[in-house]
């Protein structure tokens, strides 16, 4: 079965949606390391870190399966990615209201579609297609920065855009390594992409807590 752009977009979207802020729980050794850091603010930070890190990991799993022609694996990864996306949107909605969550989801899915474009262009060896996808992703970073600045004015639009650009470039590096069948480099880049999401999650959590102190009081 051929991986179509529509299927890949749905799959990538699905991989990105896993659970709302209140539903996320720390696990394993990480849970022990934060055992003393309890309360609404730390829960928020942990939830956003988990959701965004999961997004990066699932997106990489999806692109890797797509580039490798492993269609069943791709479909499963893509389904999980879109579930993660919906959970991120629910988390946003739980803070800013349902309307904001509904506006966030298509915007978030949009950058997944651009990564679909980049992955497909890479598979075809189309430099022109890769360049267009990267340009679309860079423009997306500005749009996303504007959205978060609208929702939380304490987050500067340009700073958010720069962080999103770093996210874009980190996942681009993953796709490039996967396409070159350099598995060692690919996994190194996946780790870097996942870790980078903390640079987005932490300031977002701090800004939300400051904006809504009644929802996220300090302990």
C-alpha cells in the first residue's frame, strides 16, 4: 500500500494527541525525580513537557516508518500522533477555553502537513519540494508565535517563533538522517528533538501559571 499525503497527514496528526493536562502523569525514574515538586504548577509543567516530547517522538516514528515503506507501522504511528495532537488541543482548551482549543487544533495540524510535504519531497529527492516545505514551516513558526502571543501576551511572538523554528529544524534533521539510513544519527537527533520541546513547554507553563494564578497556584 502506498503512503498518500492524506493518510500521512492524518497519521501524523493522530500521533500528536495523547491526553489533556489533567490526565498526564509522570512515570518511572522521572516520577521519582519530581516527587517533591507537587502542585498545580508542577503538574502543568510536567503535562506540557510530556505532551510536546511525545509529539516529537511520535512524529519521528511516523516519518521513519513512512520513509522505510513500513506501511502498517506507519499507520499505527500516525494514528497515535493524531491522538496526541487532539490531547494537546484539549490541554490548550482546558486553560484558554473551548474556542481556543478548537482554533489551536487545525493550526497545530498544519505544521504536521508541512512535515508531510518535506518527508515526501525528501523521499523523492526533490530539492525544490524540500525548500518549499521548509519555507512553509518557517512561516508557520511566525503564525504559531502570533497565536500564543494572542493567548498569553507575556510570551513574545518573536521568541516563540524562534523556538518553533528550532523544533522544525530538529525534526528536519531527524527526517534527513532517516532518509540517509543513518540510524545512529537519526536516534541522536530524535533525542535532541524530544529534549528541545522542554524549551517550549517550560516557558509556556510558566506564562500560563502567571496568567491564571487561580488555576495554577504556587505550592
